[in-house]
């Protein structure tokens, strides 16, 4: 059993590499982070965009910390979690990390008034959907079995629940996965 130091360091490195590139570097390259005309002519979109960026960043950090501390692993496929993470935002939606990244990107599009960043955000979401459906979910089904099936039956992939899901406790003979 790993402690949390290695997963924390690896998660930090992956955070900088993956979301840092997808939600930071690429939008910057597309927009130069310069303000353009508000999207759809709605100046309130800038405030909305700023809120999306802030909410997405908070959610993203929470998910990465949760993977390291609760799951004792990382979001990176080479260093997966030891435990299925079904706490925090994962009680509402199965993919809060991907939703957070897309929120940061689309928030930047609204904040900056950048159509290229908005289109990029839509493409990123489509890419995430394809990755989740063809790789991630089959991998998690194989790794966590009935626990993951139960989770999928109760928590939707992209649309958050209105109330948090409460996992059933496993029998006393089985270790609880967070």
C-alpha cells in the first residue's frame, strides 16, 4: 500500500502537464489571453466566464487532491488509484475532473470573448467523451468490478445529480474503497 507522498507528487506533476496544457497553454496560444468582443454581444458573459474558470479550478484541485489522498493514486493512467474514488464531487457526477477542465476552457472563452477557445472547448469535451466511453469506463469496470457497476447505475456520466449519492457500505470482510 502506497502512502500519499508519491501519489501527491505524481498528481501535481500530472496536473501541470495535462490540465495545465489543455486548459492553460492551448487557450493562451489560441487567444493570447486578450479581451475580444463579448461572445453573443453579452457583456455579462465576462463575469459568467470568470465564475466558470474559478469554479472549474476549485473543482479540479479538489479532484486531484482526492485522487492522491483518498484513492492513493493519480488521474494518470500509468499510476491509477488503489481505491475507487466516489466521494466529494464524484457523489454527484462520474467525471467532475473532465467537466472542470471544460468549464475552465469555456469560462476563458466567455471571459475573453474568444470563439476559437469556445470551439476548442467543445472539441475537448468531445475528446473527453470518446476517451471515457472507449477507454476509461471499460478499464474501471475491469479494475473495480461490481463496485463500479453500482456506482455507474447511481451516478450519471455528465449530468450531475441533485442529491449526493451515498455508496452502500461493503460487507465487513471487504475493505472499503473511498
